[in-house]
């Protein structure tokens, strides 16, 4: 089981953005690999701290994490886990303000120590529409994606401007002393390499467009507007760069008869006056197929029947919601002579006088129960 992000950084759930940033900076300095050479445990803690900060520093991701926990980033990921060293060090410009020559200490990915920086390719974004049944059960979708890949036969050589580091440094004299800043190399775009030879079907970066079928595993319980991440299925980066990601926006389609509210589903069932008086059984829609329910005689309009476990599976893995059946007694608007005479005879009949029992809840009580 993954550790809680707040516990990793040693902060409370009410921590402000500045407190989150300060806590991460402290953890990153404490566990940085350069300060703990050969210590695999420190490196693991360094990565965990970075992953926690990557989520909690982003208001949208933080809101999803607070609501769904780690499950929000499973099943293809929603942008939270599996960070590599390049992702981590890309945070350092903001966290450490360039205090370490543009993003870190030495020896990792070209950040201040002479190593070559690995550039990440651009992300791709697609939208996937899901039916209510697919949302309830989870589904694997195969989609065609046009992504840029490295062309066959392209070769690269070390960038002469930055010497393969991917960045250039500049030293300036200020009233506070000599200040060193670093920026991505403009000649190679930060990759440390430039094209030596490229085939005719490649663009200026040695890439070509290729159509690929990508399989996306979508977990049960996703909601409209959520975003999944398929790592490495975005555009390739030039040279030995890291491929970007495929970002999948979820769009849910309306169901003809079922309405979703969180993990619960709602169904409006209309029955006739005679069915309400005599009782009946009805077949209704559910995400797993049709189900038959029994209505006792004398059932009242507005009664809510709860079918437990017939709703949507929780994205947290906490079981499933319920199917709430709202009973509506349909009153006929027109009557023939015989029907009208019958109801006229029933006017004033004690059996037709409303006598709500204590167990019959008011509309407001029903609404309160429904949302509790």
C-alpha cells in the first residue's frame, strides 16, 4: 500500500501552498542523491518526496487526491505517479530558485554537473467517450493515435554550442557578487544533440508521424472530466530523449433512464393508480442488465426503493453505490364515464382519505436521507 503523500512530506491536509513547497524543499535537500551517494533508501525517499510534491502542489491533482486517494492515479494514471529523475529535476528551477545552477546539484541529467540532459517529448491529448455501463464496470479501449516517432536512419551528433550538456550557463556580476544562471541551449533545444543525417521522410527534428493503436485501461468509477495518463505514448523527443505521454480526457454519455450521482444511480419509475393500489412487479434498467422489483400494494408516490450494490463501482475500491428507484404514481388526466362515476362514489370514503403514518417520511426527509 502506497504511503500517504501528506505523511511523506510531514504536513497536514490543511497545509498551504507555501508550506507544501517548504516541506518538499527540506525533504529534497535531506535526501538528495548527491548528499547520500550510494544510499538507495535516500534515493527512494527523494523520489517519493518529489512524487508527493508533484501532486500536492497542483490544485487539480490535490483535489482529486483528497477525494480519491492514490486510486485517482491508477489504471493508466491521472498524472501522479512514476516520476523519473528528469521529471524530478524539472521541478528544481521553481523550488530552489536556480540556487544550484539551474535545477539541482551535480551528476544528474545535465543539471549543473556536466551530464547530458534528456529532453521529454510533447504530450498528446485525446478524448474518450464512455457509456454508463463502461463507467460502471471499467473497460479497455483501443484508440488510434497519430504520434511523432524517431525516423529510421536518422543520426545525431553532439551539439557544439553546449557540448552535449543541453544547457548553457551565464555568469554575471551583481551587487551581491557573481551569479551563475543556466538555460536550455537554443541550438539543440536542450537535448544536447543536433541532427547529423536524416532521411527524406523526417522533419527538422528527425521525427515522422506514425499512426499507432494504443490500449487504454480505464478503471471502473471514473467521472466525466477526469484525465488519465498513458506514459510514453506521446510524441518522441529528438535524440535519446524521453517520449511524452498520452493524456486521455474522460467524457461520459448520458443514459436514457439512469442518472448518476457520485457512486449512486437514480431511476424514475412511473406506475398507474391501480398498480399502486393493488401492487405489482416491474422490470427496470440497471447497469448490469434488467432487474425485476416487487411493489407492495398501497405503495405511495414518492417512495424510494434502494437496491444495494447496483450502482457504480467506487474508484477507491470501496465497493459499489446503490440504485435508488423513485416511485411516481401517475394520475390519469382524463376518465371515461364509468371511471369517473367510480371515483365520485369514493369521494368521502374513509379508505381513500390520506392517513400518513409516522414511518411515511416527508419529501424533505427523503431528500435528506438520499444525500446522507
